[in-house]
């Protein structure tokens, strides 16, 4: 991931992704990516952007051009 959302085509940026799950979220038969990060992963000074809010993002696989990332929480 880049430092700023505008630096990548998906419009998201966050540090230290904690988990990745491949799952068909929207029931279209295509496997999507769900990932996120937690708040304060290693204390106040232990992680880049450690004080940034937790994030849960869904990267939807599609067969046509559309916005691919949806912030879930």
C-alpha cells in the first residue's frame, strides 16, 4: 500500500494489514478480498499509523470496470 489514498488506483492506504480472507461477499460467484487493520496494534509507538482508526475493506472482484474497494467499517 502507498502512503496516501490518492497514490493508488483503489483509493485506500493503511498500514499493517492483519488478516486477508478470500470470500464471495456479494454472492456473484466471484471470490472477493476482505482485509483490514486494527487500532493500536503494538501500542502507541509500535506501529506506523498506530493511532489511525481500525479499517475493514472489501475488494470486490468484477468482470467490468467499477470501483473495486468498499470501506465496510
